[in-house]
C-alpha cells in the first residue's frame, strides 16, 4: 500500500500534465480560430463561367458589365436603371448577374424579382431553342443552353 502523501504527489504530477495539455490545446485552438477568415454572412461567393465571378467582382455580360461590377453604388444603380429601360431585350445571363449583384449590395427584394425573371427567361429560352441547330461547345446557343442554371428549381 502506498503512502497517502505519495498518492497526492502522483495526482499533483498528473494534474500538472493535464493542465499543461489543456493550456496547449487552448492556445492551439485560439491560433486556429484567429487564422480563419471572417466571412460576411450576407455575401455569397458565386461564379458563373464566363459571365460572373464574385471575386473582384468580374462581370462579362456585354454592355452592362462595367456598371454591374462597379464598386460605386450610384454607378451601379444607374446601370440597373438602364437595364430596366431595356427590360424586354435583356438576356437571362444579364438578369442573373444583375440579381446576384443586387443581392450582394443589399437590394434583396429587387434581387429576388430579377432572379425569378432570369429563371423564367432561361426556361423560355430552353423551350424555344431548336436543339438540333444549337451547335456544340463554343457556339452561342450551346453555351447559353448550358448557362440556364438548371440547379435552381429546374
């Protein structure tokens, strides 16, 4: 049988090791937590090749590209206004990209309207497209057919 003070001494040594291990784990946890980037919950990273990439952002949809990519809110809103004037001529990729940018800049209700309008036009495009004449990879018809974003409630 061990002496009672020896049991306490062994327990103290064990406790000291356990405490050191917990401190090391705690420091490692804080280091890992500090290394994690802070993400903005209201921003969704999106890329729709070749039309849009949220890193930047990079917009390539034609005449409205620079205005939609602008970091200046007044320039962005002026572009949205011009797009509304040409509403009947907008393509569904233009509508989708505008919806994404509206969402990112906090215009959520407007973004929802633009998104569903884009989705409708994309569906309409697919129904009206003569798939025997759409071509293959690289042709405009094929690329638009692939870009209709089928993963959204299709």
